[in-house]
C-alpha cells in the first residue's frame, strides 16, 4: 500500500514537472515603454506591429522582434530604435550600435535611441560616451 502511494506521488510529481515551462530570462537592459506621443501619430497597423515587437523585446526574444519590425518601413520613427534593441538582445553589438546611431541621427527627439546607445556604451566599457 505504501509503495503504491509513494509511486503515485512520484508519478504525479513527474507529470506536473513535465508540464512546467521555463521563460527565458529577461534581457539585462532597460527597455522602456513606447513613447505615446510618437505612437499616437502612427497608423493602427504600425501600432499593432510595434506593440507586438516591443513585447517580444521585453521578454528577450530578439529574433522574433526583428522579424516583426522588418514589416515596418524605415521611415517609421521607431524602426531604428527597435532594431537596435533587437540586435542588442541578440548580442550583435555592432549592428545594435549602428541602428541606435541611425535612430539618434534621423530622430534626435525620440529618446529610445539615445537610451539604447547609452546602455550599449556602458556595457562595452565606453561609459564616457554614454552621457
């Protein structure tokens, strides 16, 4: 009887454990919310694409975010910043830096590119350039 109960407990524990899913760790960088004053001027389709991409960035899924962002035009004011963050998450720091610099050059009033570039500079030991 005791063997039956302990076997049942072990079996149920294994079944429950096999159903558990592990989330990837969040990226070790700050990804703020999308700037509402910029998002409000976008079309509904662009907003949906950006929100979906941004959720993937916040959960650390850079590849999926990059694929979603590629649906946007490079004329979208958040295009370069979003790609910068996706490459940053994928640890492709040279591409991330290039996209953040493009963001700050093309859209200097949007802080996302500046914040991403500062974080990248800090991670790569160039803190003097970050501020």
